[in-house]
C-alpha cells in the first residue's frame, strides 16, 4: 500500500510502498477513505513531541471502512464505516483509567504518534477505540470531527459554562467549537494573527460578534478563553482579558514557553489549565452532538502524496478550516 512515512523528525514525509498491516486480536483493518491533517501531526513531523515511533505513519483523524476483523472483534463487521481518533489504546488498570480519566493513562498508545496512523491506504486500529460516525457527514467532512472536533469539545467543557467565550487561533478546532458555542447560546470573540483579516472574516461568518488580532483587547471581559494557537505569549494576554474567576484553557498538545507575568493577572481565582488527549466518552458525546448543532466542517482536500504541502500550508497559516488527505 502507499503511505506517507516520517523517518526522522524535522524532515519531509516520504511516499513509500509498505505492506498492508494485519489486524491482531481485538483489532480491525480499515481502508482509509479520508484523514484529516491536524496541528498535532505537524508537531510530530517537526519534532516538537518527544519519542515518536520511527518510522511512523502520521494521521489520527481517520475515516475509513472495516475490511478485516481481528480475533474477538464483535463491535464492528466488515464494511462498517468507522472513525479512528488520537487515543489508540489505554492500559485499563492504572489509577487514571480506573478513575474515569483514561486520557491521562500511564501506558497509552496514540494514533499517528506511537501507532501508525492514517496517512496511508490502510491502517489497523483497536476496535474498542474506533467509533461509528454520523451518517450526516461524508467521509472527508467527517475527518476533522475526530480531533479538531473532539479536542475542541473537551476544551469547551473544561472551560465551564461562561457566556463570553474567546478563542485564540481560528483554525480547524476553532471553527468547529465556534458552532457548538453558538448552539449553546454563548457570545463568541475570535482572536487571530494580527492582520489576518481572512481568518477574522471566517470567524464572523460562524457567529463571532467580534474578531481581531491577538494583540487586541476584546470589547467585553471574557468568562472563558480557549487557546488553540501554540503560542505561550497568549496565556498572559488571555488572562488580562478575563473576568474574576475566569478560565483559560490551553487546547494544544504543544506550546511555546509561557512568559512570566504578574501574579495580579492570575489573582481573583482565575484558572489556567491544559487539555490532554480525550476520553472515549468525549467521542461518544461529541459525535452525537455534532449533527444536532449541526456542525459543518470547512475543508480543503489534498491527495495523499501532497501531505507535505498540506502540512506546510497549516504551518504557515494558509488554510481556512481543515485540510483532509484523500488516499
């Protein structure tokens, strides 16, 4: 099969011909129909995340069709459409798994990072970590739901129910979260790279009542801020924009260093917290909610062999919505 493979962080992916994997016990072989290109993929490729499996096939927003069942799989049958997200397996017995926090598992597996992912024609995944997808979405449109949507949804939940929501970095995750926030009747304020009028217009088209540069102050104090841009300098900026008791959620897996800031910005019970991975309950909840909103994903499709171009466009901020690879 054809696959885009990372042999060494900091280098481009190579289009290689590799064997089709075989599903082991509890696993399914999936023919990949679409795979979203996520900022986490970029962090893996650029070497921001430590110790990936090498060589690795990236990609963890996978939509595909089951073609073979491993021993003991009863959850799916051949021909079923499934979604495969970032969380590829957990141990099930550490203190985090046993307390409903499998996203913090001490021995996890992550699709496209420690487990080969979806930048390929086929992939193998553990059936218990795959999900049926709403039929309201075609294959390519469903792909961004599986990380941009899921992590965005978890970020929104952890931020709490505050009405004035600020989103820093208006890309794939933000454009989905914005729709959920408006469904929940929140007020939406969008922060982009200074001068990025296209992203600001995109945010307004999705219901933002204000959109401006990340160096600007919003017209009202924020109850919740979600930072998707991997820029540590945005943390004190968001704190400065918060009400007393407000929450700043760092929604990325990697961020540049957060600069020092006066304690005054954190005082009055403001909270800064991170989001790590997802739970299967998050996936079940969000995939049921998305058609109700209804979430509509804005995508740009690329051929599998053009994965490096899609990653470069993402790195440079030249995408509106999400990039999706079609093998």
